[in-house]
């Protein structure tokens, strides 16, 4: 015999739709680091690849396309020679900076430290552009 639970549906909490959408996009592997690099400054494809160790060209291209489709990243072609493609955050992408900084601070406090490159943090040296 199955035990019955007596509670109204309002007692069951649902995840906020905004949080769901954010993590569907930025929760994918590599998306957060790509945005974090672009928060600092626009970057060429090759520079993004170097800044994010372990990401393949295909994955970087796929994630940039997804971030572009979501309206967070703009792709700009610099006519050559040589032909180069650069990426920068849109206004809505740049608006993620405060949230990313807070998440970084939270991680430093509550997540165990992992070995990595200190230059990938969102901390800027004094005098750096905003």
C-alpha cells in the first residue's frame, strides 16, 4: 500500500524560470569561461582558444554560436589580410559582469581551490579599463 501525501500544490516549490534559462545557457561546459574572458575585452577566436585550456576549436565555435544566438556575443569579421574573426559581448552579455564577479567571490569562499591559472579570474589590476 502506497503512502499518500496530503499537501496542496503550492507547497511544492518550483525553480524560478529565469534561473532555469540562465543555467540552460551558461551552465553548459565552456560557456561561462568564454563569457568571463570576453568580459575583460573583445578577443579573436585564437586568443579565446588559448585563454580557455582544454576547449576544442569545434566546441568553442559551437558555444560562441549559441551565445551569439542568445544575444550575448557579437561576431565581427576583420577583413584581412589576414581575415580574422573577433568576438565581443553585447550590452546584455556585458551586463553579466556583476553576477560573474559575485559567483567568483562565492567560489573562492565556498568551493575547494583547484589548480589553475590566476589570470583567468575576473579581478582586474588597478587602472584597467572597465
